[in-house]
């Protein structure tokens, strides 16, 4: 007997099925891998479907730790940059409605543009080849008035001539969101709701329209340790979707709704076969030998089996979402998490578990922040050194960027509980990135907190030796700290 697993709001329900490659042994192995990860802080939801039928749909861990609310398949969370494929689909819907063409230049929609922006087309925006920088403003919730936002965007110098190179641009998709509004005469979210979400029967997807039950919205946990609330509450506080986010990110949904979206695309409920092909055709092929290319709001990969993968992920260092669709094998993998870390990004690991019988995944580890905060009371030098050795051996991917360890060191400092541990983290960072002055500045702060004044002086001097000639945002405070230390 072959089984499949049907989608329910709370977890797994087993029913008879035919011709299912993913037997219960493999499904149970994946489920156990995720369940075991909960002990190390994993939380979120995962759905796997084969031939259009869900075989695993389940929540793991907590959507709200404080109130002990479990994560389920109906938990609402942001999909981040996966929003872009909704924007791209809407553009193609407008093509179908004869409201615009992919070859239309932006000066059809925006007046009095600088000369270098007039040859940018809708196609350029969709494929990140327009030449715009990535972001404008100070974060997702920077409420820049619409006219000021686009005036700033169009006055910004392009990175390259339109159509010549690829440069990922959130700004470009905000421009597309405005083009959708201008072409349709409707608000961006209202257009998506009318032409995408309602036909797909997605009642839990959007920015404001769904009117969600607050108890079903996931709380975000920065570094899996700090409760930062929900993104919806930030939208409600502002009372709008900011232009820094509209069209490029921030839409909220559930595992169940994103599964319905897959069905709508698969069955051509939203777009014709011809337009769906345009949506998922890779246009950016400039990276010879690479296995991923950009389509319209989707990234296209080539699998180990030389088959097509349609995918995109999104997140904001708190929430993370992944959508992986293999049309030839007809396998779908969707993941949400409200405690983002490299350890929590499991969708591609699941893909390997499905297709590679010999693949044995490493267990989901605690996030590095969880590991460090679990050892916050560790004060002996020997124990701290053992912890640093563990970090070096088991968290290599986290240590690739200096800002990760730097931020963690400051998180520890802010607790006022273990300055020696903070110093050890900053010191490790200087070993990994010895030429970055800012890292030595941070080590100086750690030494001051630990009352090691002589070492602090050495660190600040080293920082200033390595200071960049221009745009040194930390130099002033570093000089002041050094002068203050000399007076003591």
C-alpha cells in the first residue's frame, strides 16, 4: 500500500494514494529530522507536495513562545522577497488585460524622467537589469512619501546601462508596484487580491485585506532569542505599506495559501500557459557555468538531475520563507520560520533528502545565538575557550561575514551579564577579519566593559590604523574612547 499525507490545519492526516514516490519511510525520516530540530530551537511550518497532493504539511515548534502557541499550517507569517513573484505575475496579468507591454519604457508611467532612465523597460525591472541600486531609505518601515520616494529613486545614479548587467534591486520592484497601480487604477494590494488571491482562493494572503486573527500571526524572534513582535503590528502602527517595501517584500501568507498559489499556477488558473512560461523563463544568462538564473520574480535553478527548479526565498533576518518547485518531478517544498538562521533554512536540505537516498543531513543545530545565550553564565576562561572552539568548528557558515559575530558580541554586551564572553567573541572576529578596523573598535568596547583598559587602548589604536579614509562612521567614537582612556 502506498500512502500520501493530506493537508490539515493542525498537521498530518494519512490517506490512500496512487503512484507516490515519496513513501512513508522517506516522509517519516523528513518529519523526524524536523521534529528533532525543534529541540534545538527550530520553529515554523513545512509542506511537501507530490503530483499536486500534499504528503507532509505540518507546523513545528512555537509561533508564540511566551503564550505557548504552536506553529501550524494556518500560522500567518511574511514571505519576504517571494512577494516579487506576485508583483511579476500581476504585471503579466496586466499584459493579458492589454494594459501594458513588457517592452514599455518607464517614461510611459512616470513623467519628466532623467535621460538615463527613459530607456528602462518593464522587462528590465522584472529581471533586475535596469541598473537601479538595491534599496532606498532606512529599512522596510521607513515611511517616505510616495512622490519623494520616486523622485529619489529616479534621481539616483544607475549602477550600469539598462539591460547590460544584473543587479538585484528591491527598488526596481517598488517601481513595478507603482506601475501596477497606474496601469490598473487600483491600489497594489487590491489588484493582487482581485486578480491573484481571490481566483486562487487565498484568503489569508496580503498586507491588510485579510484581517487576520491576531492569535494566528507568528511572533518573530531575532536570532531566535529576542521577541520582536509581528510585522503586521508594524504595518498597523504606520497604517500603510511603505514604498520601501511595497511590491518587493512584506506580504504575509500561510503554508496552506502558498500551496493554493502553487495549484493556481500549475493549473493556469491565474495565467495562461504562454504567460506562465514567460514568468518562469530564465532571462539572465550572463553568468556562464552558473546553475541559477533570474526569470520574472523567480530564480531558476538546474537540479542535480538536470531538471528545472522554480524558486525564490525571502526574509528579514527574523522571518524566512522558501518556495521550491520542481515541475518535471512535480515536487513542491514550502517552508516558513519565525526564527531565521542558517540552521533554520531547511528547504534545500529536504530537497536533497527527497532525491538523494545516500544523503544524510547534519542535525538541525541550535542557532549560534541560542548556543551563546545558553552559555551566558559561563565565566571561566577554559569554558569560554571551549565554547569558542565549538563555534569555530561547527558554525563556519555563520562566520563568513564579520557583522554576524560582531552583532552577537554586542547582544551579549547589552545583557550586562558576561563581558568576558563578549570579549572572546569580538576577539575571534578580529582573528577572522584582522584588516577590518570596525571589528577592532568593537573589541575595544568589549575590553572597556570588562575593565581591561590597556587592551582597550591597543584595540582602539589598531582600529584607527585600519580606518578607511572616507566614510568612517565609527572613527569619531573610537577616537573619543581612546582619548577618554588616556585621561584615566
